[in-house]
């Protein structure tokens, strides 16, 4: 990948870079905290960013604790389809659910929150898991004239992947900054993991995988 020159119509999107998904948090992604210095390197280069945050009420339907007899990582059928159950995480209004305090907040121009409706989970920064309820992020980015999105955050194979896929469907050119993301890698049926599945899906949608060093400072 040759060096990418940034334009005014580019936006850095920080997905769930929150303590709840980092070591010591409620739903830690392995080495999730390693994305923090990468994000802080990119922020002054982009000069603009939006942050997306998981923001759950206590009675959220994605929590295994709200499904008697179920355990975290079980899969259940909800009205909108299959849903993985998670440990309680991202309690709204807490520092655990807010973008990590070590991220330089000065360049974050908007914060979009998701997963605050108790009946539906939200992996994507654009749509809830019912695939129709919007978060408002697309309207915000379109109003700003944004054409290319550079994604960093957690977890690569869930919220980042779903955000990337939806972004391509909405007409954005999407770059996934690999060293600014970390994944979970849950095993899937064919001896592969959710990371393999996410990479396959995103390559098919035209997402470009880059390193932060590919971006010209
Ligand atoms: Zn969540």
C-alpha cells in the first residue's frame, strides 16, 4: 500500500475504544488497550474524528444475565435474528462505557452512542442489529461531506467489522487500520474464527486493510 494522502472529506472513526472492552474491563478484548497509542498518533494527523460507544442499560437484551439459564457467549433467537449473549458490559453513563480517557479527546467532534434500546443490540456504528434502526451516524457524516472512513477500535470481528460492512453499503470508501484494532476470534463452525469470517466478508465488500503507517502525516 502506497502512502495515503488525507483529504478534508476523510474521517477517523473510533469504535468502542472504551475501558469496558480493554483488559480489566467487563468484556475485555485481548490486548485491546494496545490501540490507544495508535489512535493518539492518528488523531493529530486527521484533525477530526467521531467516536462510537456501546451504551447499555442494565436490562439490555444482549446480556446473558437477562436470559435465565443462559451463559455469556450462548446464542439466542431474538425477534430480529440470532444474538450472541455477552457478559454485562458498557454500563451507560459510566467511565467504562466512555472512550478511554487516555484517548486525546480534543479532536473528537461527535460521539454516537448505540445499544441503548433494551430490546436490540448494536454492533455497527450505523445500524442496530435489526439492520433498520439507524444511529444517526450516516446522516451526520453525509451532512459533513465525508467520503472516506478510516476505522480503528474494538473488536475487529464484531463492532468494527459490522461498522465497516455497513459503511460500504452506505457508499463510503472504507479503510480498516489494522494496528488500530484488536479482535476477539471466537471459534466458528468450520475450524475458523470470527476474525477469519470478518476478514473474508470485509474483503468481499471492498474494505481496504491498511496500517497506520500507510497514512501520510
Ligand atoms: Zn454491547
